[in-house]
């Protein structure tokens, strides 16, 4: 017979998630309103962010992938040097 695992959420965890979502929506809503009314996000021209955001995303993704391989190689080198 198969065992069924039931995930139980406490009411406190549901409240925390709801508060977090409300805060995120409030921040995103305020930022969107700010961009629409002033054309700026935190005092910076929104067009600059539109240009920089994809570049920053690509660089961080590459750093994540290369960094993971670099850490693996470093660990291998340290392991071999101890042997």
C-alpha cells in the first residue's frame, strides 16, 4: 500500500506568506506608479534600467554558472593537494 504524505501549513506560515506577498505587491505597485508618473525609478531614468537590466541578468547568470564550475575545480585541487 502506498503512503500519502500530507503537507500541513500552520496558520502562522500562511500569514507570513500573505504579508510577504502584500509587501511585494505594494512595492511593485508603487514602483510602477512612480515610473508611469515621473519616468524614473528611485531617481534614475527608467530607460537606463531597461538597457542595463538584461545585461546585468546575463552577466550574473554567466557568473553563477562559471562560479559553480570554478568552485568545483578549486575543491578538486584542494582535495588532490591533501592526498
